[in-house]
């Protein structure tokens, strides 16, 4: 996916790029992967969607919510750092405000904002790759592509400073872990084979977040790596990335 793919910029500064339908293998069955990443399965993405090229920034959050929950707010560049210290419920409240006037229109198409499903997140993160990260060279070149415990200087950094993945999306490996729609399941047995969020089979207030953060080691920033938190949990390593889905 290259720069000529459809994209748009919202009134609050978010830049979104089109993700086209396709198939991919989700999860990881290799030695060393965690049990929650298996069994690996083929997933079909049938509906196109637009994903934000960068994690949501503090400036974008404040424009809508009129307050900033983030820990790392010092410096002139703070507005371009990712918003963090937000719960899953905070994220859904933000999105509800974006959608409070009904559908929005971009590129002559109507749609609305939401969180990604796990499948949509991993499909966009992998960007057609099947390696542990969306680049070759393994964790020895991770610092060229993301912020993690080894290079973050113990804080978040401005979004979009590292190399984009092959589909022109930034900061998917580290910086802040990103909330998804799905309920947490201990493995992928019985998981959907399409892009829909996995919402059945458990009664729990745990939700999935993806990508790892600035304080995680490289293993947790892989494309298939998964984590969970309560819907009310906040952390200075937890943020979000938006989907805009056509209707």
C-alpha cells in the first residue's frame, strides 16, 4: 500500500489511510510465542476500512474532550505525543463524541469512527508480511521502527518519528499499546475467521490491547503479541488508534 492509496484528514487533524480487503494468517504458532497467540488461523477481511496513520495524539484528544489525562505533558511537543492514561471506557466515550452528530463524510463516503477489531489491527500491522514484525531484520532493527524499553528514554515520544510499515502506518510496534473492541480470550480456539470483533464466549470486563508500549521489551511489540486490561484500567502505556468504517 503506497502513498497513492486513498486517504483523508479529519477536522481534528487525524490522518487516515485505506485498508483494502484481503486474507492473512493471524496469530503465531512458533516456538517462544505465548499460548494466547494460537492457534494461528486464516482470517478474511471482507470490508474495507480506514485506519489512522498514527496513534491518537494529546492535541486531538483535548480538542474533543477539553482535558488531558496523559502523564507525559511537558514540553512544546506534548500535543504531538500519543494520548495515554485512558481506559477502554474513556476511549469509547471519545469515539461517541466524534459520532454524536451521526455519520461523517470523507471522500464522498459516509461512515463512523470506532476502535479496531483485533483482526483489523493485526491485518494493518502486518501489512502483508508474515514475519514477527512488519519489517525484516528482527528486533536488532526494531529501534528504526518503534519506541520500546530500549530506546524510549522512559517516556512517550512524538508520533510518526519512526519508519512507517509497508502500508504507510506509523508506531504500531511500541510507543503505546492500543485498545481494541474484542473481549479477552485466553487463546484463539473458536475465534472469528473474519474481521468482526470477538465478543462472545466469555463474560468479562477485560478487553484486548495491541502493539506494546514505550516500556515494553521487543517481544511484546511483535505484530501478533496480545495483552489485556480491565475496561476501567489506565496506564501511561495505553492509548488508542481509530478506525473510520464506511457504512
